[in-house]
């Protein structure tokens, strides 16, 4: 099997007494798409360009680890919201 050229779209959610928000990330080639906002909204989209596909994949993996440390949980239930 060859090298990965993208990462799957992955959605995380954070909920506490004050907020309920989501964060979603994926990479395609050297681009990283990040969507975030309040659950129930479309949120905001950020597109980042990296130097290479490998750099994008590494950045996605690093960002996911950071969100998990902050208390975000992977959303396994609602795959339809991964737009």
C-alpha cells in the first residue's frame, strides 16, 4: 500500500456547563480543512496550506492530540454532521 494522501474527516465535541462546541479536521494533499463552532450551527471554516502532504498529516495528528488533551471527545454517533 502507498503513502497516505489524506486523513479522514474527524469530528470532536466538547461540552461543559457553559458551552457545547465541535471541532472537525481533515487533510487532502497539502491542505488542512478545519471547521469549528457551536453544535447545531455550520460553524466557521479555516483552510490551511502546508508544505507537503506529510506535513499536513503530521499537523492533523498533532492538532487532534491537542484537542483530546483539552477535553474534546471524538463524535462516533453522528457521522451525518461531517459536512
